[in-house]
């Protein structure tokens, strides 16, 4: 239990690690908040997938996929730096160290993280697509003034992550339509249609 407690204390740092994304209320998003909504998106999409998906594996993959950021921080996709060039190696080393705390269970976590990084299995491809779609969705909800010029362009590159699955393609299309409308309007953010 002491090892589990240590692992959970490490994971708490994801609540403090900020991403290059802003919330609709103007506050910067944490990695933990991003991760939470990834799992919610997966659960919401589950009945719409046209092929079987192992939801337990997918949810676990999404929950741990950014865990290395407690050690190396968030590195945005658009960043150009030596740190970005070495991202995979740094993340792998950090994940290995973090997972070692849990022994055999940590080995399973690390293997699942590696599967996600390889993006070869259906669940890994879905996890990657959801990760990219959630980031764009969060941009859509924030003020357009928070977007960097490269983020305008990246909106139209999401299909490379979703084209393998028609459900993800359909979600991408509505997210891109929303982003396009937002860029045309140039300000504000979308309010929830429920509240």
C-alpha cells in the first residue's frame, strides 16, 4: 500500500501541470482536466463505434497516457525545440521510473502506455484520436485570442488522426465546423447548450 500511495502522490502533480489550453472561463487547463474529459469522450462514443472496442483497455490507456508529464511537463504538439525532438525518449524514461513504484502492476501500466504510443492497435488509434479531438474542442471553448497562429492551421489537420474510423471522423467534422465558425466570428466562446 505504501508503493500505491507514493504512486498516487506522484499522479497528483497532473492536477498542477498546466497545458497550453484555456478554459471557457479564462483559466488555464490542467493535464488532469484534459485526461478526465478524454475518458468522458470515450464513454460517450462507445455505442457509436462500428467495430468492437475494448473499453477497459481504452479507458486505462487514456488515464495513463500523459502520466509522464508529471516529470517532463506538457510539450505542445506545435513546439519546436530540442525538448520536443526528445519527447518520446524523455516520456519513456519518466514513465518507466513512475511505473517502477508499482512493481508488476507498474509493468502492465508501462506496457499499456507503450501500446498507446505505438498507435497500432484499434484502442491506441482511438485514444490518440480522442486526445487530439479533445484538445481542439477545448480550443473551441476558449476565447479565440488564446489561439496561436499555428493552432488555426492545426484545426484542419485532425483528419490524419481520425480517418480510420467513421465515428471519429463524424466527431472531427462537427468540431472543425465549430472551430471554423469561431475563427470567422473571431471572439467569444461557445456556451453549453444545456445550462
